[in-house]
């Protein structure tokens, strides 16, 4: 049996004191506290189905109070992007943030390695997934090959 992991490590730079307090409140409260706080921030997490947050985090004092969002073993990309979208919406509506992640497997199993990226603004999140990108390219290639005329025989 193999284990699958989603790994990432990104920074949201230079949090001010209000942002730091908000981050700490959303990411360290008890279930009852964070469920209401997340809902108020526009983050849709079901406390009965999901463990919040699905990632590790740390405020890096040595780096101007940057917020480091990462995984030690495996993380939840949707949680991170919803959290950052809510932070941008509340504090930085004109900013954007991006992340990349790796999808790995503990054994060399076919088709179980990949990754993706996300671009986050205060209004939404756009995702890019390596598996979907490759599948789309293969489909386009096959479609063009079917439409192409066969070469003439000499």
C-alpha cells in the first residue's frame, strides 16, 4: 500500500498587527470559536467533516512578520486558498497571492505524481492542475490528429 501526500510551502508577506491577530484567532481557536469565525470570513468548512486548518502555519518574526503556510506531511489546498482569499478580502482587497503544490506518492505508482497552482485574489481562486492540463493537451492533440488528412501515398 502506498501513501499519497500534497506538499506546499509558501509565504504571505508582511502581516501587520491586525492581520496577525486575525490569523491567530482563525487558526488557533476551538471548534466552536473557529466555525463561526470562518463562516463570518466567508470560509466554507464543515466542522463535522473536516479538520481545520488542513495545513501548518507560522508567523515568522525574523522576516517582517511573514505568514508561512506549509505542510509537514500532507495538506489541504482548498483550506489554504479559502483562508488567504478571506484574509485578502478583509485586509488587502487589491492584492493577490499564489501558491504551488506537489502531489507525491510514497511508492513509484503510475499516475500518482503531479501538482498544481492557485492564484488567489479577494474575489476568487483560480486553480491549475497538472493532470488536468496534460489530459486536455492529449485530447486536443488527438482531435487535431483525427481531423488531419492522411499523407498521400507515393
